[in-house]
DNA sequence: TCAAAAGTGTTAGATTTACACCCATGA
DNA sequence: TCATGGGTGTAAATCTAACACTTTTGA
């Protein structure tokens, strides 16, 4: 092993995952009880250490695959958290990632196996170490992302009603939206396609199901909500 | 030394600084020739290793103080860069930071001593490793920041003319702005104060000098440019 | 038959954009 | 005196926000 940098000290590097979901009314966060010392038993984000043969992004994907069985998640880096004493035991620097998942695609047996809970973002308990800070930054970035890029669909089934979509945006923005104005904007974005299908679960009358057409979006990528 | 995590491997952690400046017409980047192997002699951002007794943010501040002699710089984290082979010699993960400095406050002797150059952002050469990527992300984040928060002043002298400010925004946005519309918006923000002072260096007639009033801004923080 | 969610347009107000001339001064 | 950058207002167009009723259908 060569060692150009051997005079400098190394640190442990971990990733922590902020897993966002949507239950139809509220944004949710998937958290668990920390399984290791120090901090065993505290509410915590799910994380893992970066191995020497994988990139930091890959580590986040690996950890999430373990947890969800899903590989093609929408994932973005929040940033590095590097206070000296953020981990009470050792010097560990952590890189946080947020992930958008459709709760319905997620195998609830995995949730139980790992002893995780979906908690409402606006009722988040105190978390281990600096995890609350990570969540706050992630939420801010996620909000901005959802208002400028068509990624909200990652939080919904591939077929969704406009009411579902609106409820999601209301949860993200933390304010009620006007139904007519909202639908007017959706109509302008022709990459949000109406299908022939009807969802009857949400109302007696039934609501049209829509889908996001990625190809159409790439042809005229103008999104704003 | 306890070792809760000793089964996991550690990595070297560095910080890299993207130093933005403005020369009155163009956004500039302060870069140098890499002083160490591997990659000696290539254009590179200025960086350094994170020590075990300092936070990652503190490491960035330390490195920048070394380089500029300035302590109260506007600095924001861009993110962590963690490809396995981003450093050709060893596994080094780096956290990038961007910094806004007023070129006039910067002691040019330091620049010469460290053998650094101001290069135009739109004429940036190829840099060592993934540094071009870092700069690109930093630029994107900086652009967003300048359009939503009053930090542009960090790139200007504390007294500045409206023409200077407009030129700066033109450089940041990469487009020309309408002088009358620009000044109209400035007038709405009463925390950008006109002083009695006149700058005669830029024109025969002289231009009024303005200053950013932080206190007034904190009383009604509404900024948009 | 009625409760509950789906669906649909118009208008006033606010914001944004385009645009051209006079002023003060040093060279 | 003239070239140079400083400084100023108005009107059209666009965008945003507010607002209420009809439809469908299962219980």
C-alpha cells in the first residue's frame, strides 16, 4: 500500500438515510431504534459505514437496498455532517442522503423485520445525535426539488389522481392549495397524462388516474409547482 | 481508545475550497497548481486534510485562513465527493465548500506566495480529479443563493455602486439585465441604503455609493433578484 | 335522496417586461 | 463640446389568486 498521505489521520465515514414517504395526507419518515452502541435504543435514521471499495453514493444505495429491497430509488445527497463530537463514541463523519419512496411499493415485512416506524414529519421525535438537523436540511432540499423538478411522482403510485397529487403538494408546502388553480397548472404540463382508468377507492363518483410521462417531459422540460 | 466501530475501515477526509471573486465584469475562481503527488502541477482547488480534533467546517475555515488571512468569510458546503478512485493515489473523500470573497480585500501577496491565479469561471481550465464537477455544483448553488439571499455583497466592497451590483448579477445569471427594472427592485429593498458618498472612479459624473444594512434586512427579510 | 369527492372558467389585481431620453462632468 | 456612464417613469402583457357551482354515485 502506497501512502502519500500517511501523516494525516483517517476517520470513519458513514451514510445516513432520510426516507420520505407519503400516506395520502402526511409526509412520513422511516426511522428505527438504534441497534448499536453508543446510543442503543434511541430513535435514529438508518445508516451504515462506507466500505473502502465502494463510493459514498454506492454505500447509500447498498444500505437502502438492504432496508427496502429496492434499487431504483430517487436519492440525493444532503451533505456531510462533521462535528468532532457528533458521535459520542468515536470520530465519525456522516454523509446524509434523502430518498423518496412510494409507501405502497415498500414491503411492510421489511419494516417489521428491521423494527422501523413511519412517523409523521411534523411529529418527528428527538433523534440520535445530529439526525434531526439532517432531516431538517433534507426536508428543505426536498421541498425545493419537488417545486422545480417532476420527482413528486416517486412518492405516489405510478397511477395517481389529481387529488392525491394536490394533497402531496399541500403536505410538502405546508399550505392548502386552490383546486382549480392547481389543476389548471397540471393541464399546462402535458407530460402529466390523463389515462382512461378510474380510481373508485377515493370517492363514489371515481377520479381519473394520471401518469407521469418521462419521455414527454424530456422533450419539453418545464416544470413548476 | 475505545473502538465501537473497529471492524469498519477508515478513510482520509479532505476539504476543497471553491473561492469565488468578482472583478467588476466577470466571476473569478482562485486556483493553483497542485503541490503534492499524485497530480503535482495540475490546476487544482486549494484544499487540505481534516484533522481528528476539528470539525469538517473548521477544517475548511482553517485552510481558508491559511490562504487568505481572512476569518469571516461567507462559506457554504457544496457536498461530499466520494468516488473510490477520485484520488489516484489513495481513498480520499472530500467535502467541497464555496466561499465568496471581495477581491479588493484579498492580499495579493498571498496569492503570489501560494502561486495562485484568478481565472474566469467561464474560462476555467481542466482541473485535477473531480474538481471541475465540484466547481460546477458550487456555481449552481451559489447562483441560487445569490438570487434568494442578500449575500452578493460579500463579493463587493462594503460601499458599491448600483452599476457594480448589476454587473455582478449579470455575471451570476449569465444574461443582461434592464437597468431601470433592476434599480426599481433595489429601491424596494430599503436595506440597500444609499449613502451620501460618490464614487468618481467609474465615471465622470460619479455614482452614488450604496451599502447593505444587515440590521434593516433582519427586520424585513424579503430579498429576490 | 343526500353526502362526499370530482370536475370545471372567469375576473381583478399584482408582477414583470419592454422601452428612450436627459444629466453631470472631465478630457 | 462631446463622449461616457448615471439616473429616471410609463404602459402593455403576463401571471397569480380568489372565488362557487354542477356532476356522479354508493350508501
